[in-house]
């Protein structure tokens, strides 16, 4: 199975893009589990909740991967790693270990070129540039295959499709 992560700071269109890419390619996508979890617990989250979220996200991706060859993921271990670090100044070892495994063939890093949209689950509108830099630095330092997706609406989708097509051609050529 090929996993493609749609990652980046809050309010950069990750969910919309992951779902639209899955529709375009006629394949599956995995929504971000954090939103569902945080709505269900009905209390402020803790450091340990981020680990639970990361583990369940991973479990959901593995289950979805059994029925598809290509899976678009709305979040990844970069998100939970940075989230933990920003909020608590540290990250769970399990999340760091999974991050190091690089389970995604391609990371689509969503740029902060979209306007911020308020959502009660979002925490850092004032840190968008800093957070984008953290994602960029993490992806570079880990030497992950990533591209920065820019543009609004359909333009953003077309840019992402072009990047995914390029990646899939390369992956196909390497397999054959």
C-alpha cells in the first residue's frame, strides 16, 4: 500500500485536500481521528490523549490499507509530534519511533497561503508561519519525500494532483 500524507499547520485545507485527492484517484482516504476523539472526550485533552490519538490514527490507516493500494491520510506523525512538542515541550517516544519509520511515500505539506478559519478545536492562529517552518524543518531533517502545496480551491487541488502524479510515476517505474 502507498500512503500519501496531507500534512501541515491548522487551517491549511488538509481535510478538504485529502478527501478531494481520494475522489480524484478513486481510492480511500483516512480522516483525522483527533477531531472525533476530542469531540467525544468532552474535556480538555492531555499529553497522553495525543498518544491515544496517534495510535488510533495509525490503527485506522492500517485497517483502511487492507482494502486499497493508495491511501490519502489527513494527518500523520509529523502532526502529532509537532502538536506534542508545541503544547507540552516533549513528544511521546512511540510517536517519535513511528515518525522515524516514514510510513508515507509522499508528504504534501499544505502552505499557509489560505486564510485562517476559526474552529474551536484550533489553537494557534498567531503561530502559522512558525508552525509551517516547524513542519518544513522536520520533513527536511528526516529527509522525507515532500512537496509544498500552494494555491486556493481547485488550483490547490490541481497542484497536488500534479505532485501525486509525479510521485506515482516514479514509484511505478521503481517497481517495474
